[in-house]
């Protein structure tokens, strides 16, 4: 089974966000970059499927030079190949433009299953996997917490509002991983050492066969950023459990007017 | 720039979802003298009552009842509806299914949707604000290129207007046929959450437990409080979920759900930055924690320094008394 795992490098989740002085960008200074947490679940699932069924895993990412470290981590965990889509044309793309470039790359890599994290943590649009599914005409099981691969299909438990659903998709299919799908392993020293020598395939726009025109101009731009208004610490209630409970309920009704 | 809207109405149990009505009302308010129409796919028993929110038309698309939700079919239907109605904006709610649908629709129509917006107004054009980094920052976005432009609104943020009683409208069936056999995925079994249990993203009140809960069985203490407050849901911090005490669907924060309820009660949660990102836009925050230095107190409107196992049962009694009045 040929599996592609799409990975995105993002800010560490404990990063404090700073806005550039002009208010137009989020500062990347002093940021620790990590593999998006949901992509870790996707990668782990790929490793487990290969262990059960054999096959080949290709890690695929789009981003600048810094993403090399993430692809090395993917090698350390056990992927067989890594493709890095890197070109000045690929900088600052919106979700659909990213999806178009990824879709072109996926066409060129044999695949039965394409795994994504359910979203990158950062821009938080959560769109790319469904866009790629539409561009490639493939089925999608989105936000999945259980996955089983059968002869010619996958059976997935997907999260929906207020419940979950088992869905079946014929192969090839796209599946996006939600937390709960598995418990990702940690790379061992042997894997980390071996990863340093593995070759990363770097594809630019020309080798991928895309142009500024075929990628298309961004149709959604993030123009300015602000930090959310700071909250002020409020009242600390004093007294016994009973006293404080009484005060709180009274304040919620009479002061906050919530209840 | 025109400002006509077409809002996708998601259904649940053959009824329009509340979050879709919120999106419809928000579009209606922004549209002003212009129009907001609704499009409904498949069975929707209350479709004609959408007129009570001032829609100009309700378009319907027949779908085989066996189809379930299939984002590829639904995206095709909404695209076909948009082709006939020619709106300037196509909107919906950023529910789980709404996100998947608008991803496919974006690819079909060749433009990127602005997802999960929390502010929408008209100022020479449609101005949308959406949280990024799980709410650690807010971005103002704009659309480039030609209409239609696509957006979804975060559930539970935009108020639904009171329905104008008695209004109803004729439904306008669209000549769009959906072939269930063309769906690329198939729903084979639907599992519901526990009966009557509300999702944290949709609740007006969220009561969350963290590391201080000490074990899965202790969440029953919070469940009792959830049970006495109307429209309340049970939440949890990552620490509680990763300890295996409660399912991930309850997790609030950067690798869980981002919520904006009227009232958020954090019990035994210290307030890691990833958790605060997911709940700091709540209208009113209450923290119950033994540790007076816990970061959660820095943003709580009301803090109780104490043992949640003593305080929460008293809160159950007090809420019962108050709500019985």
C-alpha cells in the first residue's frame, strides 16, 4: 500500500503570538517550529498501516527551507521517502493555491491513501484536505478517530457535531486525522541518526510543472492582525465553599446577568 | 460591489440547525436593503419557516434520503444553486460538516473560503474577522477577485433574531439532481453522543475539568452541575483528556475545540496557554482552583480559591435554588 502523509510545519502550540509593528504579519522571531500536532497522528497511522500491510510511505510538505528539519523527523520516525515542495512561488499562498500545488505533487506520487492532519494549527482554516479531495476527485473521510484499511476501501469513524459516523471510502482516498486516532511514537536514536543521511527530494515549480498562472492568485488575504483584547482579572470570592457558591450565583445573575 | 447572500442551511434530524439560522440572520442584517436567500438540501421540515427570518427566497434541492451527508454531492448542489441564484456571497456555519463542504466548494468555485469568522460587517465591502492560532490572534481578511465569495461563521457567536411569527414563504425547488450513487463516500452507521449531551462548541455554558479532577470518575461531580444548568456542556483540558479521564471530543483548547460560551466555568484547570487560547473569548469566566497562583485567575471574572470537590456540589445546590425561582 502506497501512503502519502502531508505534513505542515507550524508554530509550537505554546508559542506566544507577537504581531509585527505594522500590524500586517505575525512575527516569526524566536518561534520554535514543529510538525503540526494533528499531522503527527496522520504519520503514526501511516506507520501502523505499513506495519500491518507493508508498503511505502512518502512524507510530503510545502514550505521554505526550515521544513527540512520536519522531514528529517519524519524519516527518523520511519517514512520511506520525503518530498519537499519549495519555490519562491510557493510562499504566502492561500489555502486553495496550496491545495493546487499539493494536488499536482500527489498526482506524481503513487498513492492508495493520502493522510492529512485535520488542520494545521496556525491559520486554522482546515480546508486543504477537502480542497485536494475535490481537485483530485477523491473521497474524503474528515476528522477521523478510527481507521481500518480493507481490501479496496477504508472504514473510518469521523467526528460530526454531537456524535460520530462510520463512513466508507473506496481507494484511493483522503483521510484527515483527529486527536484520538492513535498515540504517536517517539523517534529513537538509531532512527534519528539514520535520518540524517536520507535523501529529500526537492521539487520546485518547474520540476512540478506548475506556474503562477496554474496555481492562481490568492483569493483570500489576511490583511491585518491584532491580539484579542486582554481580559482583566476580576473578583476573587472569599469564604467557605457554601459562601462562595452563594456569592457566585448571585453575581452571575445580578452583576454579569448571565443566568 | 453587490451584497446579496446565499446561505447554506445544514439540517439535523430534518430540521434547520441553529448555527445555520445564526448565519442566515447575520447575513440578513449585513445585507440591509439587499437580499439574503437560503438553500436547503434534502429533507428539511421547517424550510418554509425560514421566511420568519426575512429571507428573500428558500431554494431547495432534492436529495435521496438515503444519501446522508456527502460533501462532494452537497458541494455540487450548492455550486449549482449558486450558478442559478448568482449571489455575491455564499455563506454557512463552520460546523464540522460545514467546514468540509466549504473546502470542496472552494475548490469547485476556484476561491478560498474565509472560515470560522467571528465578526462580519459591511464597510465598503464585506469585512470579516477570524481567529488564528486558536484565538491567540485575530485576523481581518479580505476577498480578492470576482464574486461569489465564500465564508463560514463560527457557531454560537452571532445571535439569531427572534422569528417574525406567521411569516412563511413558498419554496423554490431548483432543478439540480443529486445522484447518491455518485457519492465518493458512504455513511454506514451513525453514532450519537450520549443522549441529551450537548457539544461544547454549541453550548451556552461550558463546565470544564482539568488535572485537578484527579480521575475519570470525578467528572460526575461536574456532570451534576451540567445537568442543572440549561444549555450546558461538559468540557475538559488537555491534561484531563491525555490522562484518559474523558473523551477528546470534550477537549477545549488549541488541540481541541475553541469555544465562546456565555459562561465558562473552569474547575481544577491551571490555565496553560493552549487552554486559554480555546476559551478566553467566553463572555464570563469563572475559575475554581486550589492554587491561588494559577494563571487561570488572571483572566477569570470570578475566582474561587478552593477545593472544587467542596465548591462544585454547593454550586449545584445554589443553581438549583436560583433556577427554581
